[in-house]
C-alpha cells in the first residue's frame, strides 16, 4: 500500500503553534498600552494624567476633610439668607443655639454689630472665639438680644474612620502601582483612588463651588467603582484558556497526530515485511 503524503512533523508543529497562539490570546488579552505601536510620548502623557488625577483628588479630599472637620463644632442651627438677615431653619437639640433661646423662624438681623447676612458661613463663624456672640433677633414680633455661647465639639467618628480607611486605600494603591507594572496593578490603583475619593470627599460647609465640586466628584467616583471592580476581576488572576478554544486545539492536534501515526505505519509496512501470517491478511 503506498505511503500517505501527510508531512507529520510539520502538522504537529502547526498544531503546537495554534495552541500557543490561542493560549496567549485567551490568557493575556489584547493589551494596547504594552504594544510597541503605542508611542512613548503617549505612555508618558497617560502617566502624567494619572499623576495629575491623583494629586487633584488628594487636594480636593484635603479641602473636603477640613470643611467636614469644621462642622464638628457649629453654632447649633441652620439658616437661610433673606436679604441682610438670616432666617433660622432648624435648631440642633441641646446645642448652643437652643440654649441661647433661638427657635425655627427667628430672624437674625445683627451679629456682633454687623449684618447677619454678611457672614460667609454663619454656623461656623458664630462658633469661633471670642464668646459669647451678641445677636439681635426678631422673634414673635419683638426684637430680642441673644447671647450665643461656646458650642460643644461633636466629632463625626464614622466619617473619621472612613477617611482613615480611604487614606489606607490610597497608600496601598500607590505602593502597588509603583512596585508592579502589570495592567492589573494599574486597574487596582484606579480602584483604590476611587475608594479614597468616596470615603474622604464629601459635601460639607456652605453650598458654594467647593461644595458642588465635591458632590460631583464623589458621584463620579461612585459611578466608576463598579466598572473598575468588574474589570479587575476579569484580568486578575490571569484567566485560563476558554474551554472552547482548548477543546478545538486539542481535537486538531489529536487528529493531525493520529493521521501522522497512520501514515508512518503505512510507510513502514511498505518497506518491511509483515510478521503476521499471509492467511490473515494485512493487519492494518
């Protein structure tokens, strides 16, 4: 019987190459940033943007933390501006304002000899030294003089704990990004940066531009966090080959190897005499 022209060695080599390519594609994925086609200037630009985002987030977090810490000691009331006066909206129970006799609806006209509406942050400005602060209040149709005493400090321990956790997240993310150059390390750094922003940045103080920016940045980080977490789970640890690709490569390799073995045995049968009895016929 003539030998089968299969080229067994080249077939096995092709199968191995296909298996290696499939493994690389399924394990590593498509990493554009690591491609030599990406210019070095682009990589440097991305690094600069990442550093700028980290510094900007840290700066806004520090400003937000200082404003939040300032709310631990307030005059004990919230108010709305009405021209040059302040209209008391709420009064904190057992606070300095309630002790002084302020009630919701009272109209504060003067504070320490100047118009109350000129105070930038009344709840905090009236909680600073020296005490007491002398107020002129219109309440119940009459004009009253109110002495606002020194308020007590009431820290927000929940926020302080979350801020501490956020700082740990930031330090861990920076440490990982500096030591590791894998794509998973960069995603982990972005995840830690978002967690730091969510835990530390919070709208506090008067509703000005800083308050609005803190609110927008916090919500932006909350939107990015689930996507980054999902992406990190997809690339770390390194995913194994998909079953479909592995099964296809295995079947292709096995079929080509089987054909090669049959061809080799066919060639050997044509060159060497059979050891079996002629009466039984050809053994293959």
